[in-house]
C-alpha cells in the first residue's frame, strides 16, 4: 500500500510516522508513506497557499492551485483508489472504514487548515471526506495520522500474532475484555481465578461474556447498528 499525504505542516507528521509500528511497517516495505508539502507546489512568488473567503466570512481558505497541481502530479504516476479529505464535517471514521481502506493500493490524504479548502476541490477531485470525531482540531494532520495508523496496522505482516488486530475492540462491534498480567496477586488485588484455571473453553466463555457485558454497559450503541 502507498499513502501520499498532502499538508502545509509536514513536520507535524514526522513523529507519528517515524516511530514504532508505522516505522517498522515502512522498513519491512509493507507500506510507503510519502508526505508532500503543499506549499512547494504553489506557483505564487510568496508560496501562498491560502486566500480570503468570498462572501466575507471570517478566516482564510486553502486555494485550489497548489493542492490540485500536487494531486495531478501524483495521479500522473499511478492510479489512486481514493482522494481523501480530512475534515470535521466528513463521515466519522469507524473500524469498518479502516478495514475497507486497508485493502486499497494507493490513497491520497489531504489535510485541511484554516477554514478548509476551496469547495470546488471537494466537488471535483475529492472522493471521500473523513472526520475522526465530533470536535475540532487545528488542522487535518493529527486526524490523518490517526487514519494512517488505523489502516497500516491492519496490513498483513505489520502486527505479530500477539498484537493481532483480530482481537481488537470494535473488530466485532464489541469492546475488548479486561486483560491482566503478572503478578497474579498484587498486594491483595487478584486476577480473576478463571484466567488462571488453564481451562481454555471456560476462559474463552468468560472473555466473550465480559466483552458483551462491557459493551452493554459502556457502549450500548455498538450493539444496535452495523457501525
Ligand atoms: Cl479530519 N480535521 C479537523 N481539523 N478537525 C477534526 C477532524 C478533522 N476530525 C475531527 N476533528
């Protein structure tokens, strides 16, 4: 899988992509992540990437030219499955969307700033608009990092058996059961006996039951819809 991320703040994305699981996935050549500085595509002599909003509402708007030129230069090289725009008014990212995107080959992700990008880009080149929740971030970069992490960890070979994504919360619309490690008794705080019984069937039943009960209690909405 190849991800091309367009941003005016490339430095913001260096941290998340150059550590831990995302770094290892790239080193193992399971994915390529390319960060592009939108500003370097600006034909303006001051490398401007934004301008005043028509109609006079407060705040600057990201202009068409540098973003469109960057997207077009990428699309000349290869076919992209989606051109994703990160925006608080997009569809909220859920596990099923991450699963779906992890099967794609090439994705472009555009990070918005200021009051957003010129709406004509959204009408003409964007194929998917995603938000990561009902709150506003200063820009799309952190949201793009969240999206990227949620996709890359699902690629075959990125996680080992012990960290397998199959046992994550949300994969089956259930929260994960509680987990414990040694010591079995920490000054009187005890691990549930069943987990130490060695009875695999009983342990599995307990975990399934805990997952269901915790979901009912903490996230009953997950049990209602398909999302
Ligand atoms: Cl994708 N962008 C911004 N700026 N804020 C957000 C978001 C995205 N998702 C939630 N809040």
